[in-house]
C-alpha cells in the first residue's frame, strides 16, 4: 500500500529506492514509516525527511527551509579545491556569501591542508546560520573544537549579514582582505520563481532562491560592488571570486566583474550537464 502511494508521484524504480531509504530511516530513528511516506507524498524533499545530504565526501545535515546543497555546486566546489592549494606556510582567509548549510566552505576545509584556511560564512537567515554551525561541528571545523594539542586546523565561522545592505563591508565581524570569495547566491527571477516545483517552492526559503524581479541578478550586482572595494580582496596573491550562476546568466555576471576593473582573468566553468554554471574572476 505504501509503495503504491509513492509510485503515483515517483514511478516504480524511484519509489522502490525511496521506500528502501525511508524504511531504513524509520528503523534507525523509530519514526513511523507511514509518517515518512506521508511527508514524501506531500512533496517534501527526500533530503529533508532523511535529514542529510551527501556533498563530496561529506554528509551534511539538512532541514527546511535551508537550501539543499545541489550536485552542480558540489562539482565546482570540488574543482576549486583542486585549483587553489593553500598551505600552513601560506594560509588564506575565505568568505562565502549566502552560505546556507555551509556546504561550500566546509568542503574546502575538508580538502585543504589542516591549518591552511580560515573560512567565514555570511547569511541573513538565522535558520541557515544555525545549520551551518551544526555542520561545522559535525565536520570538525568549528573553532570551539580547537585544542592546544591540535593547533593546526581549518576553521569555519558564521556571520549574520546581508550583502544587499549598503553597510555590508562595515560589519565589524568581517575581516578582509580575503583571498577567496565564493557565493551561490539567489539567482531565480520572479517569472522563474512562479514556475518552481512544489518540492522547492513549499519547503525551501524564498530568500535563498529569489534573485530579483527582473533578471535574478540583484545579488551579483551587490557582490561585484563589494569585491571592487579597496582592501576587500587581498592583492598580489591571485585572489579569486567564484560565483555560481543560473541559466544564461554567466555572460552578464562576467561583464559585471570585468566592469569593476579588479580582475586580470575571468573564466566561465561548465557543470557536468554542459551548462555555464560558475564565473571565476582572478584579481589583479
């Protein structure tokens, strides 16, 4: 009976897989399988029901309304981890704008040499900041976990702020200059927002999705202004700004970065589905 109810919305093969995962989760958590299936039938994302989402080698906590980490984000974050190689002798400071679950900086902390990066995540959502801090602790990158016995450690801290605020760079908790600035900001336009599937529109925070009424580029314009400010990016170290973009936005975002006059080189990385997904600026 439960299987047939899932089949209606998912099809046979996907329903079989999900029922297996839901059954395992019900057994582990002592939650009623019927309750879990009912949540899935109401189109709640499976990740929220199970409470975790793989992101590279990490298993991150997820819960509504914080955005679920996507595979396209994982793809470029892994590439960035391979492109930039900080070390204990040449440590870096990075800022992730709109950090959500903390997935991007935590993945970089995982791959980069211990003691080589101090990562900071900014978000306006208290739900997101709380979840990011829980994930930092789970992954072993919370500053509170440091001890004299293991001083060499990558750390991740959170800051409540909005990059859309004119006073963003005056926030005393920000500690520029940064060698790396990353962001997967809201980039969905109003027309696209109206067409989102219920599994997204009903359960994920609109503030993490909606990027502006006209073209979804409001956050990129704000980020371009921030990184153009004198002293925000560290000079003479090939500082990078790495921005995930939506469908057909890459050229516009590249042009915004180019217009700042702060970048020697700007690349566009494609995702595994051959879509232009990430704009990467290498600063002067």
